[in-house]
């Protein structure tokens, strides 16, 4: 699929969502409306059953109108930016989400750790040393966070899949 492909009239309505559909829901943090006009691309992905957007109180009204018009469920959490801890609670209460998996990279992963919303971290370590200018995960976490190893599995290419629980601090 091409993300720049124009939205069709059929894509302006939320497709039926079956409770027994095992596919995950795509949750997007977008308080600035960067995905305005592009969400049909994600809604149409075969591996997602639905799309939910997290916004803040300062999200442009035009973007909120776009979400309402096209029947995208959205959650308002936070004043200027999305409050991830509150959003995670709201997703659980409103949609019944028991597990959130982030594969968005360091920025969102760091934010989930900083706000205390991460219970587990799953890492695949590749045998390569990052060079200068490469993004590093956990670079913006502002305090030590304890991890407890719950699994380590060797995978192809010398990679290792590590799973940790995140130790909660008071």
C-alpha cells in the first residue's frame, strides 16, 4: 500500500470490528495532527483490526473533526502533549486493552519507561556496535530503571532475544 494514495469514499467510515478478531489495534500518538489525511493507510493494513488515536487538549480542532467524521476512536489525555500513563489507563478502561506492544523505537519506548507504563521490555540484540550519530534506545530515560531477566533465547545471525520485567519504583 502507498501511504500517499488518496482516501476513497469507502475508507471514510469505520469498518465493522469483530470482538473475536485476533489482530491487534494500532494505537497512534498524534496530538499535533501529523496523520491528518493519512490514517486510512493504517486502517487498511491487513494486520490491524482497528485504529485508535491518542491526542491532547491542544490538538487542532480540524484534526479532531477529521477523526470524528471518519469514525476513528480517539482518546484525549494530557494538556499540551499526550499523557502516556493516563492514556494507557484509559485504553485499558475504555477498550479493555490488557497488553500494549510498542515497536516504534527509542522515543516512544523511552517515554513509556519514563512514565512507568512499561511492565516488560523485549529486546533483540544484534551483534553490531552503533556508530556515531546512531540513535540509542533508552537515551532519554532520566533515572536508573532496574530490569529483571525473564528469558534469553539465541536467534538467527548471532542475535539474542532478551526479555526483562521492569522493576517499579515508588
